[in-house]
C-alpha cells in the first residue's frame, strides 16, 4: 500500500484514503497545508445543512477527475476531521501540496 511520508493519505487497492481537516466558511476553497497529520482544506461553504460536506465532495471529485459518487466521507461527517475515500483516480493526493 502506497502511503505518503506525512501520513495523510494512503492507497487501498484502487482507492485513495485521505485524512482531512476542514475549515468551512472560508473566503475561497483551497489547500492550506498540513494540520495535525491531515491535509487542511479551507472551504468556501458554511458548515450548515451538509453544505460544507457537499462542497468538499464536489471539490475533491473535480480535482481527482472522478464523478461525485466516487468520493465518500467514511468518517467525521459532523466533524472538521474527516476520513474520505476516493475511488478510481490515478492522480496522487500528494500533488495537492505541490
């Protein structure tokens, strides 16, 4: 299983497993570096009625070049710390920091 040196992503067969830390309600959606062993993302969506989660799924689907149904929040649905699975993308999450 491929894993990054920072520990925030790893390969699981065809999938990428990501450890994310979100800051909803930001001015724009962007990568903000690493935070406590997770990739920190600022989201331009408020944390109400699932809007931040929907924005996260849409942004990750676009970045990885996969349909939204291939991005799934597996843990932390109501938390800033999330575990996300992305299926079917050959693009490495490590490129998000590059």
